């Protein structure tokens, strides 16, 4: 519950900042007729939309296991990250359309000091949002917050491209604006691909642990009295909600009760030393 509250707090803060930045860029870009600024604003608007998806996803993910979802609802948060990627792909298509229109019907750019000021101020907002959300995501081990921070980082990079476009426009090269718009679209699409790729690891039950973590699990199990060997270790889930199953060998003359007690000690010790492991299933085997 504390996890969900903390993540929601981060999302509400970033939502308000993203919406503010998006409105400023879209409104000014429309009035000034600068497509790259409008595209950047659309990108920021999708940052805000992803925050809303995150709030819904975290609410669903925080629900406890029930009769239908025996392993809990954690993957709803991962599904929310897929929602972010989907929004990014939609934004990518829309930005490409804007660039195509400008290539076909070029218009002179009116670049003022205000144009630069708006982009620089919103870049500062994006920098704060990215840093804050990424740090909190790592601290809370929330793959959604980390993915959303990367989303906002792409917005920061897009704004940098807009600055280059504005500079070129003021120097008399308005063709740079649609080119910059295309670059932003490519950046948005690439980010969506990366987010889908990372989310798929959880959805297809790829191991969230590395080899050193598996070695630690084996060492913990072998340290329990009565355990002769630990093997067939398998893990799945998210980094903050790992499900583990393994086999342990016990002496063939050990009573059922003693073998059960040993398995219970292994389970408790693993959960104690590795808090992110929330479920342990142990298969007992007699040592030949």
C-alpha cells in the first residue's frame, strides 16, 4: 500500500508539470505556426496521458491476490507501461503527419526571443521531471516510473532538437523545422519500441534476477541444516515482485516433518535476505 501511495504521489506531481508544459508549447506553436514546437507539445501531452494511465495501472496493481488472480495484480503496472508505448506510437504517427504537411506546404517561420524562452523554460521543467521520476522509480523499484522517466527524457531531447530548428529558422533556413519534426517523430517511435521490449520481458516471464542472485539463493538454501543441495532454480515476475521455485535435496531417512521444516526455513530465509522475493515454492527430493 505504501508503494502504491508513493508511486501515485510521483505521478500526480509529474502529471501537473507535464500538462502545464504541453499547453504552453502547443498553444504557442499553433499561434506562431512552428510545427516543431507543436510536435514537442504533443509529445509532452502524451507524457501527461501516460501519467494518467500510470495512476490507473498502479491502482489496479496494488490490489491483493484474489480468486481469479492468484499471483496478485502486479503485472497491471507492466501493462500500463505497454499503454505508454502505444501512446508513443500514436504520437509518432501524428508528428510525422505534421512534418509531411509542412514539407508539402512550407511556410516562413517567425522566430522570436519568446520562442527560445518557452522552449528553454519547458526544458527545465522536463529535466526536473525526468530526474525526479527516474530517481523515485529506482528507489521504489517501479518499472512504470522508470519507463515514464525515459519517456520524459525523450521530450527533453526533442526540445533540444526544437532549439536547433529555431536557431536555423532565425538564420533563414525554415526547411530545418520539418526536418526537426521528423527527427522528433523518430525519437518518439524508438522510445516506444524500447519500452515495449522491456515490458515484454515481464509479460513472457523472463528472469528478473541475474546469475549472482541465483547463486545467492542457492547459497541461502544450502546453509539451512538438513539441505544437501539446491537446484532447478526458476524465477519470474517483476524486479519488485519475484516468484521463485526450486528443488532441494534432503537425506532419504529424514522424516516428512523434518523435511517440511527444512523447506520452511529455506523459504523464510530467502524472503528475509531477499525482500523482493514474495513467493517461494519448494519441491522436496530425497537424496539417493
